[in-house]
């Protein structure tokens, strides 16, 4: 799907070195946008490496440091230069083992979003049209629902996860804390919009498990992007010898290139205004499906690929999650399509095999 070229509009992208953000910036540069991108460290040595890794950034992308986005005023200096037309806020804490999930995950997700929304409201000026927030599909589904409990209704953007801070703290589980951080973080964004009534509008994007090629350099096997390592690489690098008893937290998929494109299109799509938009291919991602795809497309890996039963798409007792993603098609237009799981897994595996030669 083609992106219309801009009249050198200016975009602020947070979390510039992230898996999704690098794809977003690549698309923005190709479409002739001017980009200001935040990183924790925008020192000359760090940005020099980024410009070396991404030559197209030169003359098109300016980096600024935001070492801690939970500090009041953390983003204020970003608004001292040329005004922004759009903001794409992708930065967010990632799941981690923590003895204080509120401090390390939940508070940063809420503060990082509301502090930037506030700065945009007070300092963004009249040129700022839209704020696009990278939320998550985990803000929609009921994370307490048993995977064996089939749900007839499809999940939609009208649904909200019932996860709470209290449940995350009690469980002391980084995954549940991440789900709470994304849910409460997005709700805080909508609450800010309702109370502050800024001149710009808000779009939140809700991707599920994100897979696909990684634009960042991967110098060693332990640096493989987390989603790729867990959902694909583990089935041919020796981590899993079989698909038996291997389960995912979720069985939904979206290609990283589709997520990035949705961000770019959301900036200017009129129908994206003040909307939540679910991003899910509706093509299920399961351990056995990954193994089947690997066997079909990479026969040379036969001795490395985990064994399994090709007929068992889902682990025993697990039912598919059903999504209604019509809104994405309505908002992004007739040319919009979601890549399927096979395309994501094949393209990712090709890249991983090339990277292995350098490990």
C-alpha cells in the first residue's frame, strides 16, 4: 500500500531505536517527512552509529535525548525547534522481572504518555494535528479468561481488558504488569484528551504479537528481538526440540511492517481521528503453525526444526482468539491488507539465517 509523499511535514517519533519505530522512521523518510526522534542517549557517538546503520537518516532525521520520560517536562525541549505536525509515541517500558512493577512498568507507561500529551498541548502550537499512541491488543482482551474457554463474540475496539494494577502487583508477573501498564496507560491518554481538550486529536493503535524482519543490527544470537526469539527462532535454534507443551501467552499475530504502516497512515487518515484501531491479521500464530511453515519453506533446516504433529494447529485445550478488524480496513482504505503468518515467519527466518552467519 503506497504512502502519499508529504510536503516536508515534521514528525516527532519517540523510542526511535525500537523494533516498531525503526520501521516507522524508514517509511517516514521514504515518504519525505522530516523526523525528530527521541532516544535515551543522543550523544555524538550513539547518533553516529545510528547514521552509519541507517544512511537514509542523514539529513532527514534529527535525534534528541530523553533519558527518562517519566520526569515532568521530559519532552519540553523537543518543542523548542520547528513545530511538529504529528507525534508518534511508540516508547514504552517492556516486560521485565521486577520487584516493583508499579515503579518499573506501570508508572512509566502512564507518565511517559501523559507527560508528552501535556507538553504537546501546552507547547505544540496550532500546527500539531494528531497524536498517535502505540497501545496494544492486550488492552482489549480479557487476560484473566481461560484459554480453554471459547468465546463466540469477536473482540473489538469497544472492549477493554479488566486487568488492574492491584492484580498485577499481587501476581508479581511481568507479563501481567505489562498488560496493566498498556491498559492503564491508554486509558490515561483518553482521560487527558477528555479533560484538557487539546487542539490536536488522538489515535491509539492496538497491535497484538508483532513479528517480522528487524531493521536494527543483531550482533549475536542473544540479541535477537524478543518476539522473534520466542515465537520463531526458538523452534530451530535448539531451544524447543518439540512443540509438545509449548504455549504462547497469546495466539494472535501482526507483521511489524503493517504496524509501522498503520502509524504512518494514521497521521493523515481523517477516519482515524479519536479512534482505537485493532491491528491483528486474524491469521493465528501457534507453535505448530510456525513449525509447519518452517518445514514447508526451509527443508534445509530439517535437522534443526522442532518436531510436532502437523495436524494439531492449537495446543490441546486452547481456542483461537477471534477479532473483528473491520475498522482498520475502513480507516486505511481499500488497499489495506494484513500480511499473514507465513509471510512474517518466512521473511523473519530468512533474515535470521543471514544474521547467523555473523554470530
